[in-house]
C-alpha cells in the first residue's frame, strides 16, 4: 500500500505535467510551428539537392582527370 508521501509525490508530478502542458499551449502558436516545420523541410531538401549537384560535378571533374574522357553520363 502506498504511503501518503508517495501519493503526494505522484500528485505533484501530475500537477507539474499539467502546468507545463498549459504553459506550452499558451506560449506556442500552432500556425507558426507549422510554418517553421515546412520551412525546415524545404531548407533540408534544398541543401540535399545542392549537395547532390556539387557531388556530381566533382565526380565528373575527377573522372576527366583520372581517365582523360568525359564522364559516361555526359556522352548521351
């Protein structure tokens, strides 16, 4: 059987969670949060595209230096 102290500690933890949830609901704007998430996705996709393009260019230059021929993808 739980002691009175255990029950009080549990209630205080529940109260702490409720208050932190209330604070989050009062201080966070769902529309702004959605905008931030969309912006982050767009930024990460753009950086992935830029990194891919840079890697392909570097690989093409390395192919030309190593073999003296244009890369296979450029021979279409």
